[in-house]
């Protein structure tokens, strides 16, 4: 298997895992404070990441890597989880799909700025077209309007795109799972302290769905998904692999149909095929 194909497969696994993040956050934030949810998921993942680094005796980052790790931590460890948790108090997870559709563009832009990639003009056409298709599909499903929620989601997309691109760049030298692990570990003093401070007085009244949501975003969204995602970005290119994020809303709906027995419309299937074609086109012109 060549490096590009491996990158796409790793990226695809990451996207599938991430597709459950917003629904899980939406469930968890109904009973957990957004700040606690953000730091608790990061602290839990950070402890697991520390164990991995110790077991495999991974080398420590070099001095020049710490600034990049701080950017990654600010973007995907704290920034995106906190902003989306706050936003999902004002908007539905379906509404947030509009903004997730913009994430590939944000990742590609920061890939150009931080990763030194130079996609061809046709890449931007296919990338923009895919984003429009995703946003258009979300609008047809019916969305609510909340200026506060919209601004929070837009900010979340910007910081997440930066964190993705910076992580993809650093993964080329430090390794995919090592990047997110070190970012989580470096954040541990803050995330543990704030977790203890914002922890609810008792978990007895927290219902099972909220606990499952917290567990999912802690283990899968915050750690396991990034292991595949950053490896994919490093292998296949930030701009090209980043376009796989266009499929994230549709994977989320597919999971809902499988696990919750919700119906899947023909329009969803049609738009999914169109988005896949856009991803293929963007990949072709990514370099």
C-alpha cells in the first residue's frame, strides 16, 4: 500500500470516529457544564496518552516542537471542544453540520499557511463545492437560528482547522499518535486542575447517556480518532486528506440510522455521492 492510500485510509478512520463527536457532546452537555466537559475529556485522554508514552518510551519533543504543541492544544484539546460545547447549548447538532462543512476549507487554508502545501486552483473549486453541498444539505434538513451559537461554531472551525494543520505538519517528524499524546500531556496540569474545580458535586443524578457521551468524547474523539487522523494528514497531505471531513456529517447520519434506526433519505445518499466526487477531485489537484 502506497503512502497516499495509507494516508487516506487512516484519515477516513479518523473521520468516522469524529462523526460521533458532536452528537455525543450534545447529549453530554445537557447534564454537564461545558467547561467541565471540555477539561474532563482532555484530562481523561491525557492520562491515557501519558500511559502510552511511558509504555512505549517515546522520545520527548524538541524545543522547537513545544510552540506547535501549544497551538495544537489550544486548537483541538481546549478550543474546539469548549467552543462546540458552548455552541451546542444554543443550537442543535444538525445546525452545527453547516459549520463542520467549512472545516476542510479551514484545514486546507492553514495547511498552506503552516504546512507549506500549494494545492492547484482546481483543488479550491472542488473543496468549496463540497462545502457548499454539505451546508446546503444541512439547510434543507431544517436548522434553527442563533447568532451566539453560530459565532461560537465559526470560531470552533477556525481554531480546529489550525490545530489540524499544525498537527499534520508536526506529525511528519514526531509521529501521528505522539503529537496528540504530547499535546494532551502538556495540557494535563491545567485540565486536571480545572476538572477538579468544576466537577459536579455528585454524579448520582447524571444519566447514563450523558456518561456515555463523556466517555466517547474522552477516549475516541480526544485520543483514538486523532491517532488515525494525524497519521493520515502526515502521510497523504493536509489539504488532500483534510477533504475527507466533508463526509463527517453523512457518517454521523449513517451511524444514527444504524444505531438509532433513523431513516436515511435518498437526498442524503445523492449528496453523499456528490461529496465523494468532490473529495476525489480535490485529492487529484491537491499537489
